C-alpha cells in the first residue's frame, strides 16, 4: 500500500532486520524446505502495549470528562494507564527478518462534553514498515489501516520510541500531535502457540524474546508487586519484627489525581500547589509523599492503620485587585490509610475556602493482594486503587463525581526503627525544582509547583503546557462544549467562594 511504501525507509528497515533476527535465528536454520515455506513463519500469542500519549489520556479523562472503554480482548492498565491488545497473530518473514502482527481488541474513546466518539480496532504492528496502524471508526464511518505512529524498531521490541503521524493528529483532534512523541511501544510473546511439528520450529524461534518479554513484564504493576517475593533473604528476616504492634515509620505516595494537578497549575486556574509539614512533591508536578507514619499493624489479620504527617495545598482562580482571594483554596492534611485484607479507606482533614472537615473519607482503597507480608521488617502495598467517595467529591467541590478513579496509592510501613524504607524514586526523592523546572511547571523551590501562563511542558506533557496553552489538548474537538465545561468548572469553585462570603 502507498502509505506503507513511504514509510519503508532503509534505516528503519535495517533496525527491523536487527529486531527480527531474534525471532528468525532458529527459523532460518530449520525451515529449509524451500523459499515459500522459509519466507513466512506463523506467529501467535503476542501482546501489544501502547498508551497512545500520556497527556492525551489525561485530557480525555480530565478536562474532557470522557472515558476509555477497552473490549474484545483489549484492556487498560490501572490509573488511566496504557492499553494492551492481545492474541496477536501474524508472520515472521525469515528472508527479510521482519514481523507483521495483528491484535485482538477494540478501544472506544468518547466524551459527551467535548463531542467526540471514536473507536480503534484491528491494531497492527509491522516492523518492516516500522509503524502502528488501526481501523478507526468515527461518526459511523470506518477507515482501515490508519497509520497512527512511526516506530523506532529495536531488537527486543520493548519500550520502542514512537512518533505520532499526521493521521494520528487528525484522529485524536490535535494538529500539534503530528510528529509529537507518543508513548513507548512494547510487543512481546505471552503464550507459546501449540502446533504440530511444522509450526513447532516457529514456536521455538521466538524463544530468545523470552528475556526481553521478562524485561517488559517488569514494568507492569502485577510484576512489580510480585517481584519482592522472589527474594529469599528478606523473607528470612521477617520474624525479627512481631506479627503485630506499633509501626516505627512509613511513607504514603499519592498524586491525588493527575488531571487535577494539571488543572490547578494550568492556564485556567493559574494556581499553585504547595506542600508543608513533612510532605513533599516530586518534580514536574508529580505525586506527593507524606511521611513519619504512626499507627498499628497486624500481619496475621492483614490489617494496618497508618497516620502520616504533611499537608498539600491547592490554590487557583485568584481574584482581581489588591487583596483578591482564591476561588479554589483546598488543603489536605493528617492523611490516614487503613487496609483490612486488601480493602480500606483513605481519609484526611480537608480545609476548603476556610471551612474545615475532619476525617473526611476521600477514597475507598483496594489492594492487588489481601496479604500484608513484612520483608526486611517493612510492609509495602503498591499501586493500591483509590476510588473517589461521595465525601471526597464534596471535598473537591464537585470537580469529579463519586466513583472516579484517583491516582493509585503506594504505602511503605517500617515495623522496626532500623528497617529501611524503599527509595523508589517517588516524591520523597524528588528534586526541588532547579534545573528540572520549566515555565508553568516547578517553581524552583522545594515543595511548590506554580502555574502562570508559561508554554513549557514537562515529562509526559501533563503540567503547565497542557492547561495553560492547550498544546496537548485536541483543540479541534473542543469548540463551544469546551468553553461551557471550563466555565462550569470555574463556576464550581467561585460558587464555593461566594457561599463562604455570604455565610
């Protein structure tokens, strides 16, 4: 096809050859029945994981109040993560050393507020053309094999760099996406095909990709949570702490919600985020870390109750004139997390426009595993799902509805004074701005993120640039509906201010 031909650049094809050599080593040695049989080796059991673009996902579920619905074999990672398409089948060309794979699953992307509804299906990866394609359905019309991204193919086929195409910009409604960096792409074999002897050799040929597959799998939440169990040494030290008692220390990492952080520091609210009292924020408008946990744990009953020090304050929509106040002024402090066999609550003292509510249940918590196991005298629970409650929705002034998924929570609790809490590069190890800050991003002072009208974007494109300039927002899809949505959001926080003034 012409679209594919124009992408078959010699340098990209050379990279594809290097990539597919892993798959083809055995096939070249064993499928010598003739050119026809050697040219195409059937492949199956592959998965493709790609998030399109992180800032696009943030826009859809945040400003656009939209949804991603993955069906028919596709899925989305927790926390508004990347998408995975499964049951990939296709061929390995043992002459050109390239792979061509099609995947099962469809992804619907819809927003009533911003007036778009599209579906991606029949997602394909062609290493020779070095591209991702999909069938795109919009307004009831399906366009087949739309090239969404050019791919820098690597031998391992994990975390491959992608660049969005003009067609992707048209599909997702943002001219600025053309040529922009997309999310990394990973293609791995998850299940070995069961076939008679003629296809047994191709089954063997992808075997060398088992190592890259393990590398890719290590980035998934499920594997991350399982990885500590592979270490025998920490388990041997678990008896050093009693099965129940008072915790000695601990941290809680939580970003509240990525789209909310973006909104506060962006060009609409033009606000700032500050931390105090022992809390800190990761660079690039990242997640928050609350420290110095106190509380109780019981590893036999799989329960814990931990209080954390630190506060985070969100301010935005500053009034005009001298002494003008803020329409949005929200502080969360005295955070407390509870877990009981994998489920629990996240509470905080909430001060909104001067009105304080203590012990507000912000979110319901759900851990991947019910067991709380101490390793090296530390209990960890990563990627705990947090779902907004009715009380939490009120705390955010109706910015989000109850049932909305918030950023995941990471907990680490030390059971003894000499236990070492993990340093996972989260907020606790964040830089304080400095060289890593950008206009509209970190202010350059510890624990403070300011907005303004800057045009800079930061890692993932989720900070100042998104909300202040709209450069990562599908402007073609906004129109009047967007203006109404933004006005409504501002109306919520200003209405809150009016209620306080009238009182």
